[in-house]
C-alpha cells in the first residue's frame, strides 16, 4: 500500500502590522494549515486572509489554539484548570469557525500550539480540557498529537480521530520530546536532512535523537514544518518534492484517517 501523509504548517501568526513568515508562499506546498486564533497570535484580518488563502489552494483548515499569551507567543506554560483549557479552546475554535463558514469551507482539525501542545503531550488534565472542547464543539474534528502522548491517548479513549504528528524541522530528545528552542541545535535547517528525516519517520517509524539514539515513533499521519523559521518556504517546498519523489502521497489528513 502506498504511503500517505499530510503536511501541516502553523500559519496566520502575525498580529496587526506585525507579520510572521510568508503564508502566501508556503500555502501552495502544504495540505493542512493550523491557523492562529488571536490568543498567541492572529487577529480577525489575518484569520480571514489565511482562510481565504487556504481555500484558494485547497488546503484543509485547522484551529491552532494556544495560551492567551501574545507577548510570549504562547511559548510560556500557564497553570490552568482543565475547565479553563476547555473553554479557551472552545473560544478559539468558535472564532475560526466563523471565518471558515463565511468562506464556505470546513474545519478539519485542532492542533494545540506551543507550550499548550507540549504540556498536553504529558499532562492528563490539560489533554482532557482540549479533548472535551473538541467533543463539545464537533467530535468529527481531528486532533493532531505527538505519537505515544497523553493527548493522543485521551483523545482516542474519547472516541476522537487522532493524527499522529512528526516534526521534520525540529530536533528530538531521546525521550521523544522536542529539543528546546533555547538550544542552538533545536531547528533543522538543511533541506536534504529534512527530507531524509521525514522519509525515515514514515518508512521506519523512527527518528534519530540529538544524542544518536533511535526514537520509535510508530505510525505517522502528518508532518509539520514551522512557518516562522527563516527558510520555511524553501524547506516546505523541498520536503513536499522529496516525499513525492520517495513515492509518498501527500494529501489532507482527513482523506485517509
């Protein structure tokens, strides 16, 4: 059976006059867009523009909910109760749903952002807040989560669809977590290395950690490249071409899970 994978990217992460990344150039090369909803980044104008771009290029649209932390770009962990996480997530799903409905397209998935994603990967209470938000809003939405994570397990237990995610442009620790962005070796910037890591993740279901150890991933459904890295456009383009050349079918995750 031919390998299939989704390519997702975090987009719409500017705010007001400040823009992050080049969404217009990245969008043609991906299959799913994670759109910021105003908490860690994004505003009504940027959300509308991002959804419009996604519609133009037939890219599936997903919600990218984060902590209410514009100054820290959602990368600072907050101590929130499960109910707070649930309602903050519902708020952000609802805000993007309005723009999606106005554009005449559908929501495909929910992928937590930054520190919220990292905490949900290991914390049950945080994961339950996210999962309950999705169940309450629309249980057809897919949750993007790390393989083997608490978030993935809680979502599956709740009967939701889960797309297991691999980060092609981020280095991994031996325990399967991502290397902190504060470390100089946390970002993968070489296109060929990016492609090799992604193909290995799909074919061998593993990745090499920074210490050389093999990290077992299991099945991977979606591959992320971040839109806020300096060479993001070139990396996304190279990754898509590399996957196709390796015989992988690149398509929105909702079409095969």
